[in-house]
C-alpha cells in the first residue's frame, strides 16, 4: 500500500481545500513516486522520512493559520469560553473542599483560603476546558473553529505552566507555614522557620538542583524521584492541550455524551499518571516517559480518531505521478 493516506486524512482536518489540492496532495504524490521508485530499502526510508517531514511542516503551517471567524464561529467560541470559565471556577472550588475540610481549624480568614487556589487551578483548567469544548462546541464544527480552540487551549496550557512553575509552589509553602502558625509548633514538632518543602513546594529550579545534587551524591533513586515530579509538573501544563485535541477530534454529536467522554478522558488521564508512576518505580520506564504517558496516550488517541475521519468524504490521496 502506498504511504500518505493517513497523512492526507489528517491534513484534511487542518488545511483548507485550496491548500490541500495545491500543496499537500502534490507533496503526497511526490512522496509516493519517490517511495515506489526506490530500489533499495535505505533509499525508500530516506524518501519516506523526507516526504513525511515536508508534509508535516505544511500541516503545522496550516494548523496555525486562521481566518477571521464568522458570526457562527464567534458564537461557538463565546459559548465554549463561558462554559470553560464557569467549569474551571466550579472545579477549582470542588478541589479546594478537601484541604479546607481537613485543615479547617488552621484556616482563619480569606487570605488562607486563597493560598489553596494555585494548587487547584492547574487541575481545574484541563477539566474545565475539556468539558467546555464538549458543551460549547458541536461535533460538526469548522476547521477554523478547531484551530482557534487549539490556540486557546495552548494559551490555557501556558497559563497553567506559569501557575505550576511559580504560583503553586509559593502558595503551597505559604499554606503549610500558615498551618504551623495556627496549630502551634508544639503540636507539629517544628517551628515556623523550619517548615520543610515537599516536591510540590519546590520551584522547577529547586527540583533541578535536587536532581543534580542527588545524582552527584550517588543516589540515583532520589534523583529519579525529583525528575519524575519535575516532568510531571510540566506534563500537567500540557494536559489542557491534550484534552482539547481529543475533544475536538471526538465524533460525538450528543452534548451529554460529549460531556461524558470528557469526564472519562479526565479519569483516564488521572489513572495513567498512577500507571506511569508505578511503571517507573518498578524500573520499566524512565521518569520522563512515565510523566508524559497520559499526554502521549490522549494525543495518540486523537490522531487515530482524526485520521479515521476525513472532512472530505470519499477523498483519497492523489495517485503517484
């Protein structure tokens, strides 16, 4: 079978009719010609890699090029934004309930409550955006709408990264110090100035420092532990984009079923975090692989779904010239 069919179906999801006919299909035809004309496996492999790289580059350019939204697209984007913001706020509040209940005796005033916000928001953003896309967008949305939503998901991921990198460690440590101050040093057997930092209270720079320190001290197990938390924090920032890509690719029309799919995807993501952690602790995978496993699985699932659906029914790659 000639290569390029899957790429053609994927390109149809990102590129306009004009780009598909004038750029992508001729590139696929050239790829097929070079691949079929190769008399050696090495030459075929080089032609395949070069052709795929060129087509993927074109798809990337198409993916980030958006046109001015129409009125219908503006309405769809507005609905999605309202749903996403409302669900992020609601999810943040729900995630804060557990620590508020556990440490209610050590929390006095709104200042202590706000310290919990940075640890809840990065988890609430991917859930809220995923559900927002499920409820705000129809399954048969335009390619331009999908591009705009992907750009919005990327912006949300950048915001999430900023919170995870700086705001969450500072907020967590401030909350821990507040608990010590309110409950008393005699109860917790430590003083306010000696509250140790855990993994989630360290900045990314501090985590990298600990990795280098334990690696130099000949303690690779501790170094891998810190490496896992470092990559997991960065991976969580990308979760919004991964869930967004999956929801945009989902071929489900019913709003309730799309919401259920978003919840299932969030649950699967969370379960894969623990699967990856267990796998790396048993030595099956490296800490970075374990941390990025949920994103890889969700994006791979989205690619499989998108490649099985073509926005041009009956279309097929251009034949080799």
